[in-house]
C-alpha cells in the first residue's frame, strides 16, 4: 500500500468522524479531484498534513473547508416531482379541510435536513405558495440545514447560475419567484425570508424544540454506513411529530429502523410515517381520501 493511499484513507477517516460521510476505496479518486485546490490554497503538501490540521481543536474553518470540498452537493429543483405534488394536492388540502372544520389557523412545519444549495426547500416553498391562497393566513415554518457551510450560504442567498435554474424549475416559477442578476438568478427576498437556513450536522442533535410535520432527508444517507444511517434516522424521529411524514431519496430505505416506520403514499409519492399508521393505497376518488385519520390528528398536533 503506497504512503499516499494510506494518507488519503486517513483523510477519509477524518471526514467520516466529522459528518458520517464514508468514502470507500471506490471513491478515493474524489480526494485528489476535490481537495487538491484546497491543499494548494492552505499550503499543505500531503493529505496527512491536512488531516492533522483538521483534527486540531482550533481548526474549525479547515474542517468546514474539508466538508465543503468532500461532500456531494448534487441537487436540482423539483427533484422527484411526485413529492411536491403530494404536498400540494394531498397534505395542504387535508390541513385546509381540518382547519375549516376546527376553525384553527392551519399550520405546517417542514425541515429539509440535507438541503444542499437550497433547491429542495425552494421547491417546497414555491409549491406551497402556488397551492395556498394566502401563505400569511397559515402558520408555516420552513427550515433548511446542511453540514456544508458553502452550500448553506448559497441556499441562504438564493443565487443560482443559469444552468442550475434550467434544471427542473419551470420558467413561470422562475419568473414569479426570482429576479435576474449579472451572473444568473436570485430568489426574491420576500420569498427567501420565509425560510430559516442553518448549518447542521445530521449526526448531532438539532437545537430548538420544534417538531416537524414533514422532514425531507433525501439523497444523503446513501453516503453513510448502516450504523450512521440508523443513528441519523433515530435523531430525525425525535424531531418528527407522531403523525409526520418522512421523505427519503429514491434509493434510500428505512429498513434499518425495523418497524419504527411504515411506507405511506401521499398521492403518488412514497414517504414513511411512524408505525402507528398502516400503509395506505393512493386515493381512488377524492384527492384527500388516502390520508384517513392522519389529517385531523396531524392538525390537532398543531394547536398551541
Ligand atoms: C446529494 S445532496 C442532496 C440534496 C437534496 N436533499 C436532494 O435530494 O436533492 C447531499 C447533501 O447532504 C449533505 N450532508 C452530508 N453529510 C451530512 C451530514 N452529516 N449532515 C447534514 N448534511 C450532510 C451534503 O453536504 C450535501 O449537500
């Protein structure tokens, strides 16, 4: 085994300790591609030097740069469209119906828990804004977090290059929610301000007491091993309302959690719900029929 290989493996171990992302032998080539620039910028000659520096207690900015460089931030607007259709055609309608019956202000709390550069949470916001007559009449909490500070900074700024905007965002939505800038597009401040952005590492506990109706934790646990995946989903479970909905990526699973969650259909979107819910087929006639008990129970969670 070459010294350089061993040194690259050590850097991968540092990344694993930092955020649970596992770069195995098949991914080692990413090290060279992604940290070369960072090493030159910081004056490190070997991966060992970078690994040692990242371990120093006063080296938070080196750790942040390493995480920025080595995490995969691939994302795009309306990735898996059925999720957004499920939210607008089913969940929103159910909450509205329950609000009409109870006379209580409709409430919805959504957390995009590995939000990358923000396309996911903006897709949620644009969906809600189009599905709901007056967002201000609702009590809506939108939180977007990611471990990568650079990704969070872009999400918070809401700035996108042309090629990012053309990936999944219909022109009509772009023109409604964004303005053109010299280098691309930016989400208008009145929309950006509706979202809270923060750096958060999924292997840690989330601060604050909010529990969410919907958690999106998509296309991130594919980078974790089974142990980390289990730990992360257990933490997410603690932050979810008992009647909540958890969305994972198309190639991800909650099998590691045993029967803590059951698959559930929200329209044609598959999500997971805490196990008190039996799996339900897509509604045959009325768009809200598939929610059964959950809608009204969900709404009652919101009181207070
Ligand atoms: C491939 S992107 C997925 C983005 C979006 N959820 C989607 O599905 O389009 C994965 C994101 O997970 C983030 N990530 C990796 N490890 C994390 C951790 N321990 N805590 C929070 N975010 C993490 C990465 O920084 C990256 O932005």
